[in-house]
C-alpha cells in the first residue's frame, strides 16, 4: 500500500469516532418506526450477576438502543423498498408486501409471517370477505323489542312493557347488507394476508388484505346468541367493522383479498331474532370520500367511528350527539402502524393528520383497572382501580396517537358520564373499538370497555355487578374471523370468578 501510515491513522480515527458515538450519544427508550419500547438497562443483583443474565441484558440493551436507531432503520427500509414488487396501472402504482394471489382452485401460497389462520388475526393489535343471505328477523307485534327496566338502585331488572317502565328498542332486522359501494369481488372465500400500498402524496394509502373463514364468523354470531340466551334481560348488539380494504382496494389488487361483506352478511344471517346486527358497512361506504380510515395505520379514523356509533345509538333508541357538539383535536405528522408492517418508504414520506373529538358538554369520570402483561402478552397481574383521563394527548409526529383513547388495550375501562338515562353500555372489542366510546358518552350514563384479549373475570358477574343494560360486540372483520376472538368471548362466560390471588399493585 502506498500510504500505510495514513490508512492506519484514518482507520484508528474512524474506530475511535464510532466508539465514542456508540458509548456517549443519546439513546432512546422507544422506537417510533417499530412502535415498541426498547430494551431497558438491566438491574444489577446477585442472582443476575452469577447466572450471567445481567451481562446478557447489557448486550441486548446496547444493541437495541443504538443511537439514531430510527434513522438507521429508515435508511435500511429505504434500501429494502428498492427490492419491492410493484404494479403500474395507468397513473397508479401499487406496491405489494407479502401478498399472494388466490388460485382458481382457491389454494394459495402464503409467506409464514403473513399466514392467516383462525387463531391469528391479520393485524398485530398489541401495539396491535357478498352472498345473498337473509335472517328473516321478526320483531314483536308492536314492531319493537323491550329493554330491561332500571330499578331505583341502578341495577337492571326484569323487562317491563308497562308504560313509563323502561324504553323499547326500535324495530330491527338482521337482513343482508347490499353492496352499494366499491368493494372487492366475491370470487374468493379466503385470501392471503399481506399489505398493498397505493396512491401517492397525500393520497398514499396502505391497505391490509383480508382473509376470513365462514366457519369462524358463524361461531362469532353464535357466541353473541349465547350471551343473549344466558342473559335474556340484556340488549345485545353486534357490530362487525369493515376495514379499509372494503372501500379503497384498487381494482388491480382485488385478486389478493377476500370479501369482508360476505363474512359480515354471514354474521348477520346467523344472529338470533333478539340479537341486533348493526350495519355499519353501508354508512361507512356512504362517507368513503371523507377521512374515515387512517391512510398510514391499520385502524379506522375517529370520524369513521362517529358514523358507526350513530348506528348503534339509532338501534339502541338513545340520544346521539352531533359532531358539532365536539371539540376537534389534531395530531399533525402522524405515521401509523403500516410503516412498520409494510416497510414502504412512501408511507413514512406522506404522514397524515390524526383527528379526534372530545365532547363539549359531557362530564366524565374514567376508572381504569390496568393489566400487567408478561413478555408473551399474557396477563400476569392486575392493578387496583385508579382514575385517569379517557383522552391521552400525544404530540405532533407521535406514532402512538391512536392510543389517544384510554392509552391502549390491556385494561378494563369504566366511564361514568353526566348522561342520566339508566342505560349502561359494555363494549367487547379489539382496538377498533377504542374509538367508539368517545361518541357514546352523550348516549349512555356509563360506558364500560373490555378487550377481547385481556379480561380475567367472569363476564356474567361483571354485567350483574355494574347493572349493564346494553352489550356491544365491536370487532373489525379480521378479529370477527379469528377463532381466538371467539374462544375468548366464550371463555369469558365461564372462566374463574376469582382473580384476587393474581392481583398486584402496578
């Protein structure tokens, strides 16, 4: 080598600079790109020192919290994006991430990380398909179904038909929902899980492809029926929420998704006459030109939840606050979960506004019972109930803004409102259901929220204890098609009624 000394000097300076950078530059404890908490520096104790776990923990912390982790990850994703599969249709370019086309024999080849089964929903909510079927529902002779009267002590009593005792629900039918909006074709009964990214600029949208099982959605409806059979005084509503693929999937990508409407109609068809199927597919389709779904996240937007909540209020026969009776709040520069899922640089390059709504003239008292989770996301303990705010304010640019509502999923939430009508609603939900309660505080005097993944009590006991009058199953189409969701709801009816031995202070 012509200049060996210069080379050695340059290399020594480079290694020294990298060493200083890695040891003294600032380290974050949260990754916005990966939407997760980073490793914590381990606590030193005798056992950890002797078994070597302390030093292993330091190694994990050192690599997981490397300075500028998000910037380096973004750079790596940009390089990875160059290898993506793209389809150009006219002026539109579609990027495909982990999807596979369904063959004529309805078989498919799916990458393991995207595989759909009845046990695995298509999205990770821990952060986290059109047939003509008619149920032939019939109401009572008056065209109405009675709800339980509420006694003076606030508990739900027997249904009363007498004038002035209780309120009757509007007449309803669980009929087939017609497809009057753009939706995927009905050529497929299942589909590969995966993500497409379409559009450009402010029109860029990431869409999760759908695959659903008719057997599972049938069981989902039957589970709701079982709740009603066991608790006949309870008003039971079922709201299967379509995701963005039902309204925004490009024509060229229809072969990669199943029909959510088919599965929603299958749920409708299997609900008993006394269980209310809430059609939100139609009203969301009517407002598809509004920002009812997030472009960079797998969730819907709060505005979509507003329209869906209006249909529940209509079915329940309760008042409903117009959107003008809310204060609008905006988190600018929001990039949601789909960036981490799809690793497509177009998503992060085109952030959106996260807009949520807080009621102006309703006072709230929110009580949380938080769960402590282990490394496998299983409930490991439960804190004592504590008061907090239902709405959590996130700064501009925060990727966690969807957690504005209750701060997340792993908890039981009870909201006492200034509404005085004797109606108490319990929402059984996945993370889509988090956006619903905000629009129902003017409709119910209490709103309780329980997630389909984190509940350790007996649901019948809970309903009796709090005098619940109305129960809503609110799940997106993926979770309503997931066997684990159905089994969890079934388990809630029979599981251990005493969890005090697992309680721990948070």
